[in-house]
C-alpha cells in the first residue's frame, strides 16, 4: 500500500461526487448545498460552548479577536455567543459542571461523545434530531450515509440521531499519529538498519546506550495508551481511559491489561528498566520534560506524535544540533506478527449536540449552522479559513496557506483562522495535516499507518481492535458502571508502575495470578459483560 501525497479523497464525495473538493481546481463546477449561506434569521443569537478543539488561539483574549470565530458567524449569518472553559480549569470538570444545570446550558454544546446520550434525550436535556436532520442538515446527513460506521456512531441504540461528529478525510490515516521514532544520524553512525522486529528494536536501544549513554524514553501521556504493545500480541498500553484499555477482538470485548500479551509487554519493559535502558523518569515524563533528554542526547529511541516529531527536529535545527529524528515502523514480534498499533477508524471522540435550552425554531437554526461544516464551502472554511486571506489555490487546484499563516512565528498559527486542526464538528482535510507538518513527520505517519499491503489486515491492526466511538449505555448500565468501574484505571496504572520498577515481579506466576484476582475483585467480569452488551447493540443499529 503506497501513499499518494496528492490523493485527496473527499469524504463528502465518497458516493455522491466524483471529484474531491479539497483538490478541486478553483474553476471547477461545484455542487452547492440545498441550504443557502449566510442564513436569514430573526433569532438574535445562538450560544455555543466548545470544551476543546476550537478554543481561540492563545494570542487572542476571546472569540471576538479570533478570525475563525468572527468569520464563522459572518459565513453563517448568525450572531454567536461563544463560551469556553475558564483559563486554568480542567475542561472535563468544567463541562460536567455545566451539564449539572441543564436549564442553563448553551444552545450548542461541543464536548466528547456521550455514552449516555439516550438518558440525556429521555431527560429532555438534548434534542433528538432524527425528525429534523434530513431537512435542516442535509449535507451532514448525506455524508453520514457514505459510511455505516459514521452513521452508527452518531446515533443512540434506538437509532436516534443526536450529534454532529468529527471525521478525518482519509479515514484512519491521522488516527495513527503516534509511533516509534529514532535518531537517524545515530543509526547511520552505528551502521544499523531501521529495526523491524522487537529484537532489532531492542538492539538499537542497547547499541545507543553503549555508544552514547542514551536510553529509550517517551512522554507517559504518549506511550501509556498503546505504545509498542502489538509486538507482544497485546491490545493496550498502560492506561485505561475513555479511548484505550478496553478493546474488541473477534467480536469479544476485553481489558488489555488482563491479558497474557500485556504481561509479556510489561515484562519486557521491566527488563529494559532494570538494565538501565529505559529512562527512569518515564513514568512521569511529558511532552515538555522529555525535551531535555531529546536535545541533550540522552535519548536515541522514543515513542511520540507526528506533531512532537515536527517540533523536535525544528528545535534541533534552530539550536544548531545534528540530531535528526525519523519515524520507524512499529516493531513486530520476531515471527513478524503485530496485533495492534495506536490508531482508529477516522471517527473522532468530539461530539456536538443541541440542548433543550434551544426552542424548536432555534434548534432548526442550530442544525443549519452545524450543517455548514459538511458543505463544500464550509469544509474549506473550517480547514483553511477565508480564501484570499489565509489560503489560496495553487497551480494544481490544491488549497495552500498564504504567507499570513506560513510566516507567522506563533505556535500553530493556522488555528487562528481554521477550526479543524484539533477536532470539532467537521471533516478534517488530510491536506491540512500535510501543510501543518514537515515531510519527515508526514513520512512518519505513513510508516505508522501503512503497515500491511492487505487493506483489510491493515484496518484490523490500526483500528479493528478499537472499542467503537459512539457506543451507548442504558441508564441502568451507566449507573452501574459509575458504581463499579472507577477503581480499575487507578489499579492498572499503579500496578504497571510497580511491575515496571520491579517492586512487584510480573514474571512471578503467583504475583500475576493475584493481580488478575484483584482485577476481578474490582468487578472486571461485570464491567466486560456490560460493555459487551453495549457493543452488541451498537453492531445491531
């Protein structure tokens, strides 16, 4: 499977149109929405809360100074009263506090997928959009029909549409935005090939340690979700959270940290730790603290994101250092097998709902507003901003950021003008990511995502194991999970730390058996039973 860097498969045109609007020449005939923008309305304003994703750039005091936010209101023809978590607050906590007072909610709420959406609909906190979506959000509805997985994720188990989602244009390509990286200049100096198996991967770490005194290090926030677990036949890293930890294999829901493959993975990490080949700060390392190791030649092999790889190389170059980091393939088992890598199907965890503080007329207006992002004009705006200001078509008809963005020294300057960089109610263009990142970072993402020539097998490795976005729990299931599932994430995280450092010997069968018994004491079987039932209902939607 080979990536064509000019291939821009527009998600909205998968079935309805022949040409991608992202790569479409400016002079080409365009299919327009059945809704005309700007909208005409007598409604004075619509309140819109965004937990993350489209929070105004740090250079702006609020949305009134942000070109994207003011421009979106202009394109929609609607005054928008924006709100965001207060500076310094925990975004999840802030959102939960808002949800606790349903009569005061903003009309539009952008947060994360609600696994208890059915309860919010039944309690008349959010709107059931089913009877309105085709008429007032026709472009969005047409897009959902292009892929059953998209459509399922935006409904509850009763088939009720309730949300606008975040999607990636090329499916899961940028869902695999994390992976292993290495100092290429050191590989060359040592006469080493890019490692493919876990034994070769380990050998590179050992050689770099002997020659440069460097270790394998990673921000815990990166490696904890999945890391290189696939080399050991595992389906999880060291965290249990909303997106990672639980998995699906052959139709069965499991907890990665309860499996023998996970034990093998952690055993390998413990061996590397005990031999001084892992950085001893890995348990607490983050994207900021690891830079000291990266830029002072204390680390030669790591696991990070495409964006961080981009930053590392820019900072190395600016400092006059010789370090050059490149992405390398996820290591396989020595027999060539690989169970899973960090990734997903191209459906993000962001969700945008319309609350019952909007009366019916306001709800219909909100639908039309949210529909805009899934029109051709709206997709361009959400990804690039205003044509002639922040972007222009190049000679091949592909949108390119102008010097206004390219020459802006601020961090992620495109987010001053667009809303699709971090995720929201929109479709993220792959071309946006090409422009945001260096060729080295793009090549890394290709390496992490394009694993097998067989597309179906590649899908299984990169996303087939994921517990799907959009699964819903019944009121009773949600209440039960709230009651019984809170201890496992902490227990797994603390157990991993003790296994890693050798405080508990994961290679001791008695220790491992007691760990599994402890998981059961924290209601693992009942949790898996509930999650399995929810997954089965999701498949039946």
